C-alpha cells in the first residue's frame, strides 16, 4: 500500500489512468468513495438519530457528497443537502448525482448566503472542494466555509478539508477546520505538514479499489520526476 502523501497532480494522473486505461468509470469510483464514507459514518453513528447536513460544491467532491447523502437517505437517516456554486457549470458526475438525488426525493437547497442563517443538522459533511483547488477561496464559498467553521457539532471533511491545499497543507485564504477527514484512495502530500492537522482533525484513509501499487509506481515516479 502507498503510504507516503501524493500531490494532487499525481492523484489526478492516477485517476486518469484508472478511468481511461484500466476502464473503471469515474462514476464507479465516485460510488465506491461514497459507499466507503457512508460505511464509516454509519459505523460511528449508525445507532443514533443524528441528522446530516452535507455542504456540496459543484465539482466531483460535491458529487461525492451528494452520493453520500443519497446512501444515508436510503439508510433512513435525515439528510439535508446544501449546494454552493453555479450548477450550470457543474461537473458531469455532479450533475448525474444531483439528478439521482432529486429523483429519490432528497432535501436539496441552495446554501443561504446570509451569515446569520445557520447550517441545520447534527453532523456536517464538508464536500465543497477536493484536491483541485488552485486559488484563494472567495465569495459564497468563503461564506460557506465560515458557516461550517461556526457549526457547533462534528465536522467531517470529504477527502480534503475545503480550502486546504492538498499539496502544501496550508489554507487558501480560509479552510474548513474539520474534526475528521475521510480521505479517498491516497494520503495527500499536504497532510504531512504539521499545521495541516489543525484543519484535518483525525485522518482516515479509505480504499476505493484503485489498481495495485505495482501498476501505479511508474505513474508516481514519472509525476514526481516532473515536479
């Protein structure tokens, strides 16, 4: 198993290889990620009546959040989805997950930009941004992170705390301060930085069925040589 942290560029190259060369569709990887996250959530909170608030951006990280919301909904949990961003510009996988969510009757709403309007639920899942964030967080996304950080219950980040650079472990202006991070597939290079723990909280690495290490070593070595 690959234990050292990988850069976002290397992880994206592994994704491309897995999808285009191995032939595992992006939606299958998303479903595996969502299932792993849901199983982890239910193993910790399954016997409770906790409700879940899931804050989703419009990229694939938001798609993961929508898929987790659906699985929790199907497990008879109370779920509220908060959307942030322009869904007309969403990723294809996000749009598919949103369509499924609507068909199954999930409670989906746009996050209120009024700072005084709180996020409602017992547990918050942060699914705003994944590893692709490359500039400082602004506008409604900054407001969303501020709201998440004011939440008084447990905060769980999906893959990476939103706003935290996966490469440097530093906030891009602002970042979610999670109690736990359920990171997908591989540890991130930025998590090795000491200050990153202030944002990630407890780290859990979730296996979603990427190809074995032998197939990935050449990709990793090539990407590291290009850094």
